[in-house]
C-alpha cells in the first residue's frame, strides 16, 4: 500500500462531485483529484469542496489530468451520460460505452496498479467492458452494483417494520436497478428470519408485501430522478464506504458488481453477488446456499445481460 491515500475521480458532475464531498467529510483520503472533459467545472467543484476541508478533515481536493492516475490507489469512473426522466440505465449504454473506451485509453497511458471502481451506468455493462479492456487480476475492477439497491432495500424493510435500518440484514443481487432482487431467504432482523420476526410481532409478511418492497426499490432511482432530475447522495455514500474499506485496510461483505467466472453458473458478465471487498478490491465472491428460485432468477438475469452485452459490443 502506498502512503498517500489518493483517489482519482473521472467525471466531476453531480455524482463525481458528491463522492468527492462525501470523501472529505469521511476523511478517508489524503488527496482527491477530479478529472472532467469540462476542466473548468472540475476546477470549480474542487475549489468549492476544498474550501470546507480546513474545518473538517484534511484531504486535498484539486482538479487534474490523466497523469494523476499514475500514483493513485483508486480510480473512480463516474463520467458519462446520466438518465433523464423516463430513460432506463440501458438507454445510456451505447453512449457511455464510447465515453468509457476513450477514458480507458487515456488511463492506460499512466496506469500503475490502482483499483478501478465503476459507477457510470449501466454499471454492470461498463464494469464488464472496463474489466476486459484493462486485463487486470481478478477483483481489481468492480462496480458499485447493487450496493445502492441494498441500502435502499434496507431502508424500505426497516420502514415497514418500524425499526432502525441497522437492525435489518438483507441484500439485493443481480443487475443494478430494474433487474435486481432481494435474496429474501437470507434476510434477517438481528439474526431472526424476517418470517419469524413478523410472525411474533403480528406483522403481515407475504409475497405481495415482498413484491411491493422489491418493486419500490427497483424504481426508486427513477422516482428520485422524476422528483429532482438526478441521484447523487445515496451513491456517494456507498462509494465512500468502499473507498474507506480499500484505503484504510478494512474488509466487509457487500454486494458489488464484478466479472463472474462460473460462480452461480454465470460467466463473462459482471453482476452483483455477496463479495468480500478489502484493500485488494473484490477479494472473494461467495457461492451462497440460496433457494432454487433465487438461483434461477440470477441465472436468467446473467443470460439476458450477457446477450445484451455481446450485442452492444458487436454493435461498436
Ligand atoms: P453528470 O452529467 O452530472 O456528470 C457526468 C460528467 O461526466 C460531466 O461533468 C461530463 O462533463 C463528464 N464527462 C462526460 N464525458 C466525459 C469524458 N469523455 N471524459 C471526462 N469527463 C466526461 O451525471 P451524474 O449525475 O454525475 O452521473 C454520472 C454517471 O453516474 C451516470 O452514468 C449515472 O447514470 C451514473 N450513476 C450511477 C449510479 C449507480 O448506482 N451506479 C447512481 C447514480 C448515477
């Protein structure tokens, strides 16, 4: 591990700047570099964020160019088109594939061992592309995947049960957004299965309620975009957690997106499943014991996304 905890964020729009801001509050980094094709805007965001640092934390935030990648430990990709109201993440694929290809060719000129964390959407497609283009050891490229969906699910379940989110242990797997689903068979409330908890508290817990919660999680991003035009803070907090694990040598199990190589019967596409993330990136992918229906749902998502990826890549 190098001494300087340096993060490069490519794309200084709403998401990139929010990540930089959250990182300064968390104080997990020593240096944050913002790179954007609009250098002036990156400069303004960096100055604005940097001007709060003396009051809280010590990170140095500045804008820069791709040469900054050479001594960074994490490169975060947030550049590209964001969804407008009514668009799906897949609607961004063609344009964001092109943008990412150009960015990766710039990164490669200076690349010197950093982990690469993908946020740009569709995140599972872009993570697969970056993994293929970089050709790094397993786990060094990964996407935020369903970490945000998992956080959203935790909030919804906690709300339904009138508990604090910290009491709930549940997770979402699959493709970030519309094709994600919670692994209910492994969800607990402080160690009790949700079925058991609800039964003993006279709370209804059936397929209709689960379906309703699952659906609200899937469309939550779209709901936020329809209300305010963008999403930024939830994802920034998720990225902050991941950066803190990596730079400060901690490790935890989270659902993030990385290239599957036969796990859960899926190959050659990135999807989110429970994984250990530590200073090496995705250190281990778990093959958990789920219900048959949960396994089949993940496999269906894998087959369909893998086809879409091949079509998109052949198109270019
Ligand atoms: P934004 O439009 O505010 O910012 C995108 C930035 O990328 C802009 O500043 C633009 O100048 C820059 N950019 C575009 N092409 C570039 C290039 N070739 N080189 C360098 N910079 C370039 O969008 P946003 O709201 O910040 O969203 C960014 C991405 O993050 C989108 O793809 C969005 O869908 C995605 N996102 C992902 C999640 C997630 O959970 N994975 C959550 C929210 C948003």
